[in-house]
C-alpha cells in the first residue's frame, strides 16, 4: 500500500476524567474517501478535533503527510494542507459569502499564493447556489447553503486532506444527496477525504473504506462494500444487544 | 497541630498584640484590620460569588463621610439630627445609605453580563471621589476635621490601642458572620452562582437576588470599615476613597486568596506590609519620590493570576494539617414536609404542538409528548434532531414560539426555570454541573433550596439551625436513597463521572419532585456504571416517579424505557414501546440514513 | 449662555469627542477579538504624548527603556519555546522584532538628536517606540490567560493599568507637558474662532476612522480580525491564530491610543496619569455601544465629549461626576431590554 496521507495510531483523548477515545487507529491514503461512522456520542467529532489540533490528546501519534505532529497546532495543520469542515459549520455569520470564502484562503495568502480568485471561481462552479448569493450574509443562508459554504470555504485552502464532520447533519435527504455527490466528485480531483458520519448508508456508498466507532473505540472496520451488508452496523446504532 | 490550635495561637497573638508590640506596629495592625474588612467583602463577592467591584473604596468613603458629616455638623435638619447625635446612629445611617446605593448599582448591572458590574463600579468610584472633593458641605478636597472619638458604654476609645480591639472585634465578627452565611441555605445559593446561572436557577435559586445579597453585604463591610476609619483618624478627606485604593482592595482579596475568608486577612496584611516597605525602599532605589509601589503591585497581581490564581491562602492552608471543622455526621432532624405524590398513571407532563424557531430555523416542529407518573419515557433521535431544544423548552431554559407545555394541568411554558422547579420538576445536566470543591452533601442540599424559608439575616446569625438540620438531613436521605452514603462528605469533584451523575440525580431528588428530567445521564459512563444508573432509575420508577430521559445510548434506553419517542428534523417520527420503535423502518432510516 | 459660547463649547466637545470616539473604537475592537476590557488604553494616550514631549525637550523618553525591557522578556520566552519545538527560523524572527528592532530605534534616538528633527519624524518615532508595547503586553500578560474568564482578564487589565501609571510617573515625572502644535493657523468660521490644532484633531480622527473602516472591510487581515471576533473556532480553522489576532488588535488599539495622545498634546497639558480619565471616557462611549457596535460606540463617545464640555460650563466642578453618571441610564436601558439573565461565557 502506498504511504498514507494521514496515519493515526493508538490515539486517546480525555475530557477531564472521561476518556472519549480509546486507542483509535485509522489511515487515509491519497485519493481515498475514508469514513468513520457510528452513533451519536461515539467520539467521532472528538477524533476530528484531536487530529486537527483543536483538542489535545493524551496518548498516541498523528502523522500527516509523513511527518509526525508533536503538539499539533491547528494553524500548522492548515498550513500543511488539512481542511476541517466542522459539525457546527462555524461560518462568519455577519460577513458575506464571498468574504467567508476569501478567508478560507487566508493561510494560502499568508504563504504567498495569490490564486484565490481562481479557486473561488472553481468553488462557485461546484456550488452555483453560492455564486448566486455571493453578496449575501452567511447568516441568512438556508441550512443546505450553509453546509455548501462551509465545504467551499475549506476548499479555498486547496487542502490535500478534507475532514468532514457530519455534513448531512440536520439536512433534508435531497440536499444530503447533493452534498455527497460533490464529495464523491472531489475524489477525482485528488483530494483525500476523511468523512465522519452518522448517516451510515450515505457515507458507505461513497467511501472506499470505513470504520465503525462505538463508545470511543473502533468496533469494526473494512472496505465499505463489506460494511454495507454487515448486520453488526445496524446493531451498533440501535442497540439490539448481543453485539459481540 | 490542627487548625483550631493555629486559630487559637493567632487569636492569642491578636489579644496580646498591643501589650507587646511597639506603637508603630499596632497602628499597622489597625490598618490591616480596616483593609481586611473591605477585602473580606470582596472575597464574598469575587471568590465566592464570581462577581467583582473596583468601587469598594467609594463605599468606605460613604461610611466615613456619613459619620463625619452627621457628627460634626451643627444645626442638622430635624430629620437627620437624631442620626447625628451619636456615632453609632451615624453608623446606622451610613449602612442605610450604602445599602441603597449598592442596591441601585446592582439593580442596573446585575442582570447584564458579568463585566458590567465592575465597569459600573469604576464609574461609581470615580464619580463619588469627585463628588466628595467638590461638595461644599463635605469640606471639598480639604475634608472634614473634628470627627469625635467613639465611646463604648461611656468609655472613650481615644487612643490607638483601644481602637485596635474595636477594629479587630469588627473584623473577626464579620469573618464569623460570613462563615455562618456560607454555611447555610442562602450561602449555598450564593456558592451555586459559580456553577452557572442555569444550574442555580434550575435548583430554585433566584440568582439575581443572590448576587444582590453578596454585593450589598460587601458594600456594608466597606461602609463599616469607613466608619471605623473616620473615628480613628478623626478627620476625612477624599484621598483614601479614590478608584486606585478601590483597586488595591481587590488586589488584597485576589493575592490573599479570594475563595476563602482568611484570604482577606492574609491579603490585607501582605499588601499593607509590602506597601509600607516599598514606600520606604523604592524612592531610595529609584532616586525620586512617588507612589511607585503600584508598579510592583500591578506586576505581582499579574504574576499571581498567571501562576496561583487562587491566591496565597490555599498555599498557606496546606501547611496546616486537615482536621476539625470538616463535617463528618449529619444530625438527625424531623423530615421536611413532602408534596402530595402523583398516583401512578396520572399525566404529569404534557407538551402539545410545541414549536421553537431560531431565526428562520425550526428546531422543534409541533412536538407533543406526555410523561406519566411511574413511567420512564425516553426521547431519542439522531444528532441535531432537536432533542436538546425540546428539553430546554420543557425545563424553562427557553420559551416555545408557540404551543403549550403543561405540568399537572398547569401551563408552565414561559415560566422561569426556578418556578418550574418549585412545581415539582427536577433536572440533571448533560455536562455535570456540580460544585467540585463542595462536599456531596452540600451539593445535594442545594437541590433542597426551595424547601427552606429562612433568609440572610437568620443565616448570618445561625438562627436557622433547626431548618438547616432538616435540609441537611433531607440531603443525606437522598444520598442514601441513590446509594452514595459512603461518599457523603467527599468533595464532589473527587468522584468518578458515573457517581457525579448520580449525585446530580440526588440533588434533583432533594427538591422532592414528581418528575425527573435527565439530559443524557449515561453519556461517558462505563458499563457497570450504566447498570447501576439503570437500576436506580428503575427503583425510582417503582416509587412512582415520572422520568423523562433524553439519551444517545440505545442499549441503555431500549432496556429501560417504557415508551420511546423518536425525533428527526424537529418532529416526532415514531412513538411506542421499545420493540416497536426498534423495528420501525422510518426510525432505522433516520438513524442509518438513506440515499438512493 | 449665548450662541457664541454654545458654539465654542460645541467645538470643544467635538474635538474631545473625536478622540474619545477613536478610543471607544479601539476598546470595542480589542474586546470583540480578545474578550479583554482594555483599561490601560488611556496610559498609552499619555505615553504617546509624553514620548513626543520628551523628544522635543531633548530627553530620552523612559518608554524606550520599557520597549527594550519588554522586548528582552518576549524574545527570551518566545525563543525558548521556538527552540523547544525546533523552529530555528522562528527564533530569528522573534529576536529580530523584539531585540533588534527596539535597539535600532533606541540607537536612532540616542545618537540622532531627535530634538532637531522635523515634527513628522518626531511623531513617527514616538509611535515607533510606543506602539510595539501593545503586542508585547498581549504576549506577556494576556496570551498565557487566553482561555480565562472575562473577569480575570479584566483584573489583569486593571493590574497593568496600575503598573503603567507607576512607570509613567517614573519615566516622565509628576509635571505635565505640552507639545508644539501641528499648525499655528486659526480660522474665522462665522462667529467662531477655530484653531488649527482642533481641526487637526477632528480631521485626523475622521481620517483614521475611514482608514479603519477600509482596513476592516477591504483587507485580508482586517477581515481576519473580524472573523476572529465573530467566530474564534471558525477563524482558527482558516489558519488565523488567536494569538496573531490578539497581537494585531493590541497593535491597533495602542496605535490609536498613542496617536490620540499625540493629537491632543498641543491643546491640553498631559500628565503621566491624564490618560486614564480620557480612556475611561472612551469607555463610557463603548458601553453606550454595548461593547459591540462600532458606530453606536463612536456616536456615544462624541456625546460624552459634548456632555463634558457643556457641563464644564454649567457645573465645572461636577463635570466628571456628570460624565461618569451618564452610564447609569445607559445600563438601566440595557438592563430593561435584556429579558433573560445573561449566562457568562
């Protein structure tokens, strides 16, 4: 197998006394869509937060692009080419769609790149609805448009790895489908995706490989086609008991 | 050597002080006592209540100027003549004026975010300073001279040594009163402020009132200090009541240790002695005169906030072994009266067509649920389905846009959380909100807040011990009921998360509810802890309690609940017994999602 | 009062109000980005004015020693952490800005005889000495407490205010100073005599407000600051570090403070402790704006200036009392329009 773009091994994260992640190991290879699915409260958001450096980890190792990240800092992860689309979107509500996108290129501008206009046109081409609303405040967008803006903003940084936290959250099925189509299409541009989702079916459909996270531990993993038919996935969600 | 011995040695030193110390040190101790009294108020306000004030010097000024004016002015208007006839009556007048001013300042700032009170006190401190300096009848910047000496039972306290005993009696008295207050129902309500407004209000505490109580008490201590100062100095001018001195008072409290009454004494001593020494030493070193000690104080303060945010007292307290003073037993007391239990099967909670919109977003769309006495109802749904919003609507944290919430037939939507608690609904929090430094017993006793009546006046004098004993006994009973008797006197923060969640349930039970609202009680618990929690909830159900559970953990919910309601996109998509819900295709779809 | 006096008072009020408005804007900015209530803002007004006055009096300003001292402290701390995380280029950058820059400025002042420089160059160097103190103070005092509550940050601000007032006394002594006016011209405007320096103050304040507007609306870094104020996590995910935003907002706030001091120094005698009351009046404006709205804060500050100047005519002894009591009705109004008890943090 080729060198993974992201290699997380034995990661543990605690909130005070509560250990939210126990010895989690995952890998994402270039051009792959990898999904981490699991019920609410399984620790999926925590995993992305720790990988990105928003949360400190107590144990384990995060290797991004072949470099081990000691004391991961968000800014350095962004500079190295990781882009996180957070669960809560975290848009700049009182600023225009265009300014939100422009800030997505903040780190690239700092690093001396001047191609944000081009990238912005590509984002508008991917999400024509954003182009129509470029002057509008982000806070006035609908739920689906906000999610598109959050993804578009992350793409402005031209990430090598896109981390998506529950992009389907609170969205109607039609919009979920649209967003997942776009995520699937990203793969063709060479971006690797780590997709954290509760919506297991949608996620497994576009992913190459999947992990099932349950109460902070990887309960199952495998190629997504295998997981799609695995009854244990449903059990881990709806608690039918006898999971082992 | 236990704390009692240390206290006895300290008191003996204080009692003998004037006999063995040179005059200069007695004077210094007088000032430490005066400053300590003001700092004590700030301990209560800042360390305990989580508020702060830079304007305490102005309250000292009110106390000093009131007595100076009343006791030196001839021909007072008739209404004031009585107050002017004795310094002790002038003290009463000063306390009244101070309480009124503090109440007014509190009324306009305490409902706003926490930083408005300190900003308000800065403005107040400056205004009052200029007012003192410019009002003709207060003597302008030269001030008022000829303030009479105090006399006590006909004995004139004219010299430093006599005054020393009065000052320290006042300070030790205030420490005693403060200690009493903190160890009471009202005191727990004040300490609960640090657990967040929502928690305190949900336990029935009127947080605006509790904040007002500490602010007014802090101002009154400052006023007494000012009154003592005026009669010690025998004259007043505006200088000691300016904003800068107000800031120094806060430094004393923070450096000494704002969370403990003795921190005030430590801070006042340290700052006073340091100031004395720096005022001699710095001008020599720097070769020019000026109050350069403020540079050192400023830097010291920053250092303390960086490195020892709790101040010096906790560091000093470590030197003294723990011992007496910690509670180890709960006295037996007559049980508190209980509300009438609801017969099993009666509808307790009923939400009808509740809608909640945030901006354009509909978080809850015509949601209806009921909870009956003696049943466990679970509310589940994927992330972002609107469960938390529903929980907040029912518990009074937010108001619905439309629809009705009824409790035992009475409309409760729009009521404040504490009024809902009063009607017999208890709740826990998703992120445990206990006060980690307080004992389990005291934490649980906060939940019984509404079952006591006695106020601040009774609390400071400990005249409410009978009621307090009943409240503590009730708290102890609830702790036993949930099976945590062995941890009753442990610090809540020292318990594992699973036990902390159960302490929260005991706290809710202490309010004698008929309905319990539990917000993700199983989150973060280990398997055995979940088992224990489920066992407890079954037991409570058996005793006729209605329970509404918002939960993620399916194993936990499905094995426990009598009925389950499932939400998605703010709406209820299914309701029924666990087996029905588990096999409902719509529910499976909602959880696993479906994209064709 | 006749029209003549009213116009005169109005002019005074607007001149002072313009300065308060600048300070109010800086306070709102710092609070929005860092949650720091920047009480020491006023000290930098005095530092700006008195540093310039020192140049004109042929003295080396004490603020230069403060700059070098704090530079050494920051360089030591930051180089150590850069060395620990093995980032040698960062050490170079840290030492350059915090050691080499202050020493270069110091050398220019010690050996360049600033007394004979043209006014513009003196102003430039006064700013060059005072403004970097902002980010340095952020680094030393606030950055280690970035996650602390607003209350703790406020107490730190007050502590810094105390320390800086003491240092101001040490550096500049108890006597006040005035500086050379930017312009000696005066104009007749109807019945009103307008002096050149007043025009300078109003024009420079207005220009600065426009510059700030352009900065926040049109430039990437201005937008990055706004983004941090709106959503800190979102901003971090774009690579906008909280520390960078904090330092930048302190740089702007101290710059605005120092410039305000330089503008008013020719028309009022500035003492080492003058800045505090000036800064607090900016504060009253900022509170009127609820610490959140820039235009309302600026308007409130101008109102403070007018109130001050008219009350100095009617009841000059009580003008401070009147100005600071003005926040009471504002707080009452805010309190009445707030329905629920606000939850902190």
